[in-house]
C-alpha cells in the first residue's frame, strides 16, 4: 500500500492518544478523574430527545437529506441568530447545516486554500484549523496567544506581505483552549483586517452560550458590514449537550457559505433529517436548559479555580467556556506536569502544547465532570504535594 504524502503531514488527533492513555490506566484499576476531551457529561434536554423519538416513529426522516440542510432547519437557525444576536440571515443562501461544526471547519479550507496558500491561525488553537489547512495543501501562519496579549492575536504584528497573501483568518472567542473572551473592539478590528487584506474571516463561535457571571458573548456578525467577509460556525454540541448528535451550522457571507455547501455536496449527504428536526426543537424551544447548563459549569469553575488557588495558583475565573487554562508549576513543562498529575494523582489533563507550541507551559482542564469529582481532584493534588507557581 502506498499512502499519500498528505498523511505524513498530520499527527494522530490529539484526543486519540489521550483516550488510549486513559484506557490503559482504567484497565489497571486506576480511578481516573478525567479533565480531558471537553464532552459535556450532562444529558440532552428531554424535549429534544422526545422530538427525536417522535420523528423516528414517523416516516419523515428516512430519505437522504440535502447536504446544506432542511429549509426548516435553516429557518430555525435564522430565527435563533435574530433572537440571540439581532443578526439577520437569509435561510436560503446564508446558512448551511453541518454534521457538527468540526465537519464544516475541516471542509472549509478545501474551498479557499490552494497548495501553498496561507491561513492565519492562532497558536494555541482548536487543532482542526491547522490540520485541515495543511490537508488542503496550505501553510498555517501562526499568531501566538499569550497571557500578555490576553490571548487575543495582535493583528498589527502580522507582516504586510503575509497579511496580503493570506486567504483566511481563523478566530475563536470564547476560546478553546484558553477560555479567553474577546469584545466587539477586537471583532471590529478583525473585520477591518479581513476587508483590507481581502481574506475570509472565520469565526468559530462554538462556545457562545457558555458565558458566566452574566457575560453573554457576541457574534462577529453583529459588527456592521461583517457579513461581507465573515463566515461563522456554531454548533448544538455544547449549547444543548448534543456532541454525539453531530449537528451545527455555518452562517454569514453568501459566497463563503455556498462554497462550503458545494464542497460538502460532493462529500457528504448532510445530517440525518431526524437530527435536524430535533435541532429545530432545540433552537426554537425553551432555552431554560441552556441557563441550567451555565449554572452547573459556573459552579464547577468556581470549585476548580478556588481549589487551585488554595494550592498556590493565582488564577482568575474565566468568563466563558468549560476550559481552564492552567500554568504549570515552576520547573515543569506541559508534558511533565501532565504525566505527574496522571501518575501521582490519577488526574487526566491535556498538555497545552497539544494545541500549538505557544501552549507550552500550560495544561487544559475541561470541567465536564461533577463538582464532587473536581473537589476530589483538588484533594488528591493537595495530598500529592502539588503546588501552583
Ligand atoms: C473551538 C471548537 N470548535 C469546534 C468544535 C467542534 O464541535 P462540534 O463538531 O461538536 O460542533 C469544538 C469541539 O470541541 C471546539 O472546541
């Protein structure tokens, strides 16, 4: 067999290795406290599951869906965006259904990147932007996110020739893995940068509904004129605890949405119609389930951050996402601290450098486990003599 050279360029997906390591330990009988992948442990709200059941009992959903999604789904997305962000989207051509936002983000570079083209990608970042740019033959140009720049890229530092030839800029606020948030001032800057350099601004808004202490993240599309240059991704995965259902949406610039739909129509045949119909229920039905989620994660965040601070860290509570970006103690690296937590305390975290080299010196902890388990992790760290900073 002769594999493609393309395959040599991509590492195994970060979580594949982490899951293997966890399985190994569990087999040895270790009670692993898992702050790893970031998959909500809370159930999908009952009214969404009920809708799915009813659709399955009818014959509505047996046929091929269209790859860009049922019109009714796109209409529900349009209404949700209107209500949540006061952004108008035409369901005909400004919205495309996705089999989870990862699918759309992964396919998008195929519509914009030719071999040798540049995409501007933050470092650290959700790995899909970089890997799928590379798979399309493109070259990622990395924009470091650091504590000093509040994990927001300094667009003024991008050399003019790089900016001019770049085809895409990926941003993701609220951010995975740093938990950082960005305000409309940065979004406006990013939109202007995209216009000036004639590139596509890709806004990954997967965590817009996970803001705490009353904070409600904005959409880039709220910036006047943003639609001229922006495609935005959202997903029902985290908002409604539906990661396994695989449903999301790309919205915004008509040409970009249609280009993605063209790629998709040649690759997949869309999300299962029953899931799209259940997703309509999620987007249009009562939103109290989202508030309840926020409350649970806010409480967990408090337990973890206050617990770590009691061990010597000096962390601020992040305003959004279920990711805590934790600097490793002095003398440790991302890898050594990850290993120490696992071997000494049975605690699984993700090394920050798995998200890019600028993530070195950090680990990411996803609070997708009950608060009692988080408290237990703090207890184990204390007993194991783990001290922050
Ligand atoms: C920043 C970000 N974008 C997109 C996704 C993909 O989510 P999904 O494919 O479930 O919609 C994730 C998943 O963890 C993520 O962290």
